């Protein structure tokens, strides 16, 4: 009889996050993410979140698929609030001053999907995709630190004693950004490919090597400080000994 399994899981939860020591008692801390100086607030209330999530899995001898959708409603969301605007005319000190505080409710929505398909006994395809969005109710804008949608696709080949894999990561542009809670800027989409392989040269020795960013693309991640670019084409290798 062929293997075939289907499962569905539903989750509901309530959780609470207390302010960190920095959020409570931080004293003139510089944050390079938005070029601001932060101070703490000992009167912040804990944030409370309500979670709902549904997961599904489908497994056969050659296919494994899984997916999940989730939603969070957060009360008393903690974030920095500007109380002294940045002075762009001051060449020595252009930073704004911000204080951590509760800024009302927020919502998060997202989904994740993963799959593995055995095309032959030696060739396997894998993919992973995720998307997430968040919104501040008070400011009617995107929450900060929302990752852009992305998908990772890989094709691997395996034989006794060695394996090889090629993959590509596709990342969408992120234009849903925060301007009040955190001063973010938009990020362009990009695609980056890589390749790696491994071979057992002796009974206890394995050599692994690979190439990252094969096309030497110029890009930066959405969370890169000052939009610093990610590394260009690079090579790596390692030798592992097991006993």
C-alpha cells in the first residue's frame, strides 16, 4: 500500500511580551536602523498578542507538502515614538530623539509553504515560500521589519558518495514600509543563485564546496543597515572528518 498522509492542525494562543530592559531603562542609545537616539520608558505596559494559525501537511512516497497561514492581533504594541524631530540643519547631530511607548493595536498576517518532490531516485526538487504583512492600527501604516515575500527553489542530484545542488532565491520588492514607527526605505526585488556539492573522498572524510551569488548580482537585503550590499560572487570549501 502506498504511503499517503494528510494532517491539519489548528492553533489558538494568547501570549504576553514584557518590555525589555532597554525599552524600560535605555539611556540615549543610538539605533543605526533609523538614525535615531532612543531612551527607555519605565511605564510601558506589556504587549499582549492573540494568535490563530492553521497548518496542513500532505505526504506520499515521492511528495511532501506543507503550508501554514497565521494571524496575530497585538495590543499595546511597543515601539519608539519621536519626541524631538531630527534637525537636518545641524551638520554635527542630525538624529531624532525617540522614546519607547505603547502605540495601540497592530495586526500581522502571513503564510508559509514548503515542498519536496522526488523526480527520480537521484533527483529531488525543493521549494520554500513565505509572505508576511503587518499594520499599525493607530498610524494606518505598515509595521517595521516586515520581510518581503520570497521563494527559494532548489534542484539536487545525489549518488552514492557524492551530491550536488543548484538553487535560486527570489525576493520581491518591499514597498510596504514604515515611516512613523521606524524610518524605513523601500527595497528593490532581486534574485540570487548558488551552487554547492559534496563528495566523500575517504570513509571518514567529506569535502564540501560551493559558489554563492553566481551571477555576482548587486543587491541588499531589506534589513541591511544603511543599505549595505550583500557579498558578491564568493567561493567556499570545507573538509569534515567524522569518526
